[in-house]
C-alpha cells in the first residue's frame, strides 16, 4: 500500500515539476501533502531531500513557514532629480545661501545612498539563547545512542511541536534555550539510553511595517531575527527629510523604544538596535534641527541636533578639529528673534565655551590658525638647506648658516645677501645688506648680523644661468594645471617660471607707479600667458610662507628672490623720502632695481648688482637723484669716481637715497672680443681678432695676401646681420608666392604640371637657408681703391676659392651642367651646350650670376645680349616662365635667391 501511495505522490510531484519548470520554488498541492503524510518518516525525508522540498510544508506546516524569500540588496537610487530636490530642501532647512554651506551634505545619508532591489536579512546567523521561538520556527533534533535518528520539527500555529513517539511539546512563550532543555529532558526520560542534540533550523518570517519618512514606506516580510537597522535597509533607508536620530519602534500602538543611528555611525554602538517582532511598526519621524559644521574639522557636514546638545558636541560629531584649527575663536552664525543673522564667538578650549548650547539652523565655522610663525627664522636662496629655523636670543647669521662649504651652494654670491626684518605690527620691513662670506669666515665682524624673531635671510646666486630649473618649472606647471591646462608648447618647453616672472612687468609698473630715472623697474619684458603670470606672482609674493617654493628657492634668480621684498617695499606706506628702492644700470653683472638697505652706499649697490663687468669705466659713473620738495620735484645728476668708491674713500662712497640710480659707463673705445675668419686661398687662413673700424683689406694683409691659385673674383663674403635679414625676406617672399599660387595660378594654360612646378619652387624657397652673402670686389680692394673696401663686423667670414675654369648653366634647360670655360664663347653657345631652354623656360628673362655674386639682368643692362662673352666662374640661369608680367620683380627675386644661394653654397663647400 505504501509503495502505491509513493508511486502516486512521485508521479504527481513529477508532473507538477514539469508544469512548473520555469518556477524556482515548488509548492505542492493539498492532495500531494495528504499523500505525503501517509508515507513513513524516513521516506518523507528522502523524497524531500531529493526534490528540494521543505518537509515542514509537506508535513502540514503553515504556508507561512516557508523561508524568507531571496534577500534583497541595495542598488544605487535612480532618481537624480530626487537628490537635487533633497539638496534644495536641505538648503532651505539650513537657512543659508553661502556656497560653502551648499556644498556640505547631510551626515549619515550616504549609508542609504541606494534603493532596495533584493535586500534580505541574513537568516543563517547563530540564534541567541534568549530568542523567543514561535509558530513557523523549525527545530533540528538529532538522536544518538541506542537509536540514531534525525528530525526536523516545526512549531505549528498552536505553538506546539509534534515529536514522533514523544507526543506534543508546548513551545509557545519559551526561549530557544528553554525549548532545547525541555526536548533534551523529554528524550532522556522517555527514551532510555538515547540522548538528543537540539539546534535551530529554519526561522520563521515576520511581517513588519516601515512608516513615516522612509525612502519606501510599506509592509515587509523579514526574518524573525531582524532589527531596526535591517528594516531600514529593506525600505531603502530614510528620505531627504527623515530623521536618523529618532527612529521609533511601536508595538500594538505603543512606543517600545527608539534608536539613534548616530550611535552606530559615530561610535559603532549597536546596543540600541531593537529586535523586531511580527506586527511591529518602524516609524521614521521628520528630521529635527540641523546644524552645519565647517572649517577646520575632520568631517564637515550637516548634522542633526537633539535637545541638550552643545556646540562642542556638534564639533565632536564632525570628528573634532584638525591640527590647523584655531578653536579659540570659533564663530557661530544663527538667527535671532528678529529673523536677522548674528554671530556668536565661542571658545571651544574653555569649559564655558564647551557648554554653549547649539540651536537649530546654526552654522558653526571652526577657523584656521595663522600660517605665520611666531619666532621662526626663514632662510631662502642659494643655501644647501633652505627652510625655517628656531630663533634664540643672541643668535647671529653664522649660527643659522655655520659654514661656507657645508651650508651655502657652490654658486652663492659671498658679497651680497639680505636680511629682511619687520619693523612694526603693520608688516612694514627694513632691509639690511651684508656680505655672507665675511660673516661666516669672520664671525666677530659687523657683517655677522644679530638675528631677531621672524627675520628672513636671502642668499643669492652669483650666476643665474647655472641653476637647474626643472623642479621649479614643474611646480609652477602643476599649480597652473589645477586652474587650467597650459596654453602653447613654447611656454611648456621653456622656462615657465621665468616666463611668468617676466610677464609681471606691466603689473609691477602699475603697482609702483614709477620708474627710476626713466628706466622701468623690471625692464621691457615680453608678455606671457596670464595664467602662468598670475600663478608665479602669487608664488613669489608668498615666497617666505610657501614651503614648496622655499625648498626650491636655491635655483631661483636674483630678480625672483628680490620680488617679494620689492613688492612689500612698494606697497608699504611711502614717506616723504619716497619708496625705499634704488637701481643700477650699465656695466654690472645684474642691472636692475634693488631694495634701499640701511645705510647703503654706492659700493653696496655695486655689490648688489653683482659687481662690475669687464670694460666698466671706473673713473666716472653717473648718479641720478630725485629731489622732491613741497613745491617742485627735480632731477639732478652727480659724477661718481668709482675708483675712489672701490678703494674705500668715504668722500666718493656716497650714501644712497630713495629712487637713486647709478649708471656704470663703458670705457671709451671699449669693445668686446670680435673675430673674423678667412678661409681658402690666402697664405695664412684662420681666425683673426679685429679692432673697431678695421677693414677687409687690413685683415687680408695680415693673412699674407692671396696665393697664386686664388680666384678673388669668385670670393664669397658672409655676414650674420645680412643672413638674418635675408631669412626674413625669404619668409616674406614665400608668403607672397603662396598667395599668388592660391589666387591667380602660375601658367598660361593652367595645367597641373605647371602648378606643380611652381609649388616645387615654393618648397625650395621655404626650405632654403639664407647665406648672408655680401658682394665684394676683392680685385679693387687689392688694388687699394678705398671705395671698394668694407668695414668688418664680428663673425664675418671670407671664402677665397681656387681659380675656376668653368661656367655653370642652371634652371629650365634641357640638361643642367657645368661646362669648361672657353674664351670667346657667348651666352647662346653655353645654352646650346646644355640643350637650350625647356618649353617652360622663359628665355626672355635669362640672367647671369657673376662669379662675385652680382646679378646681371638682360632687361636692366643695355650692353647685355646673347653675343656677349661669359667669364670664368659665371652661372647662367634660365627661370621658369609664368604669366605674371606685373609681378616680374617677385619672380626675379625668388629665382635670384634660390640660385644665388646655391651658387654661394657650392663655392663654400668646395673649399
């Protein structure tokens, strides 16, 4: 009979599974359950295990005993608009229009930044011993001893467990530990020699309600172990106006407890997380008062206020103040009874300040401490370890920088350093000049100045061009990149810091409102990118407070290190004596503007300028001085004997005044070293020094004259100034030719071939490098004709080739070639030897480049005709034919430049 029942049940179950294949959960029909009950217990367990069916369902348990459905997880909320609306409401609640307040978010709401989709409370956690069992819970019982068996028992609706062979066991109202003890005792009393192990099986599900300002209010089925926090996750948390600090649990209409979620978020305390029962209501009221905490706190945000909390409590919620905070002067914005804003200053370091009560709508701002150091000494510039140092009474410069070799950079200027000292509470400064080399080698000397609190020591490099600027440039580029990307490749690849500093010229002139004796304070400098200029200016103004810039000040130039000092001197109030600035120009290493130091004289200013350059005129210098009276301002000039100044004669070493300017003159007839070069067929080719006014004939004589193989008529004389000018002209011609090709065409028939030829000519013109050839008549110079001689310039080069016996034919001919010169042959003869002009050759504009570089045009010389004889070294040019009759000069210039350069280069390369 049992076999027949079994077959009927399995057949029905199989059919059910086939029909319900798409459905994951199997729910047997009542007929199947009745058939299942008639099977033996062991067979019930086998079938349930094989087909994945809950035996409690088949054994007659309540349908609600099914395990809790698949857990729901939290995904990101889809409604961005809801978030925007929430921000608007939060701003309205917070009573503020301040941008900083708008950026802050409500604390704790990120915990519920998603919406529920498949969240489920965990049901396989250990069950606490005080867990109250109830209808729907299942109990696993394992018997061992004389008899081994396993049972899964479900508490029915009446709160009773039907234990096979032991009878009913009442579980209603018992905790799990009490029920476990009851089962163990019943087994021990009724089954001799058998012991029982009891564990919790599937937990019952309970129905709860989440109401109030939840993200998704409603009724939810959860595990019987669920707590308030799990219920919040099921409902997606709270909405934009829900409270996190007063989450209530109501049971049968009565309040059984409340939970402050801040306890969990701020302290990790979940002791108030109330366990829920079936029918409980989790109610989320609207938020109470809100307080904004910003400034120097670790977690600025908007916090919910509870009754009795103080300003100190709110700052504590924000994780306390940072190390840069000045809590002694914390400000609180709040509305008074008249609806107007008021400021309350709170000292959070005092017991009284900590007791100040917080109010809804407060905006607490913890201010930052000053970046100023109280007594620190700042050292910048050409030192090994720039930075800040402790001040002690009686310290001198040698105590801060003990040695030359160990503490100064190798490039440090030992004769000029500055000490900047604040002279009043307004931040006005006095500047002292000293020789740091003497201060360190002779500590007892007056140069070893005594240090006072907050002094700044500035040491300069002797030569600004030897410093590695890589890190300094990277710093300014990184800072500019935070505002906007750098524009242009040139600025990035060059010295960006220097470019930005140079671009400050205009702003400096506007700020100082003056120039010294007509010389601009920073000179005429090129304007660069505004972003870089502004960033460099900010960096330099704050040089003594910028840790990164102080570290890199070793590689800064003299003018850059002086900038914050000059800026401060120009900004501080000017007295009757004027701004404390002086200048030096002329033959000094670092001309420019310098601070007027205490008791400064002419010799100090020369040291500031890096000393005199070679060629400086020491017998006489000019001191320009402004005399300002109440009626009129005048300019006067004084003569200064620099020899007397350098030898320490006090009558010549005049003390400086505001806006003085010293101009160091150049020795009369002084010139820097100038050289020229002669190559080729002279007796002594090489490099020669020249004096001012020396001529080409003089150097040729010094070179021993020409050799017997020299060909003076074909010499090439090259000059840099002409080369630079030619390069500009080539660019202009290329631009004009490009416009002509684009707008008017280049041939009479307009064919593509002729256009391509003209384009090739344009390419040749654009790629050609100017030679800078100057036509000279060496034969006339050699004869002593003064009009043919020329005055030499620095870097001139004369190429004297070997005697030539050739004539070249170039351009639009059938075969470009160089022919052996034969006396008596004419232009037509040489053209015939090269096959004559091509179809595109313009035989009406043939010209000759003479051996000396001059050009003979048929249209310009009445004597020139096809019968005239050609000389050795000449080059015949047949240009391209075009319809540009009105632009004949342009095409003549283009062909002359191309071919003349080619001829000159051929001559030079042949030496």
